[in-house]
């Protein structure tokens, strides 16, 4: 029997998780904003204005962002499956 295949949805979530972690390593400051009732045209204008100053915009679900950042800020324990990976870069 082979390993369990991950769904496309799960793979996208893992990619988002990695992208968010990479951005937290690259940038020291972040702003979280609720974008209810904001048009795509308005968001496009904001992204366009962020480019010259080197800022990035990453949109995502609250729960996914919270769980990713909580995991990032938690000190790795020796029994964790990603201990080797995170022990060197944990802050």
C-alpha cells in the first residue's frame, strides 16, 4: 500500500503556510487588514502602490494565518516532526 495522497486543497494550504513563513523571515513588520467590501480594483491599486516601497500583500483565511504564525512563534520541541528544520531558524 502506498502513502496517502494529499488533496489539492491541502497542498495549496501547505504552499500558503510556506509562503507566509518565508515572508515572516524576510520582513520585520506586518499589517493585518480586513478587506470586506473592498473591490478588486481598489486592492489592485494598493498592490501597485506597495511595489515601489518593496512591500508585499498576502491574502488568506484568518484560521490558516493564525495557526501558521502560532506554529512559527512556538519553540520547537525535540519530539516534533519538524524539529530539525525549525530548531536552527526559530526566533
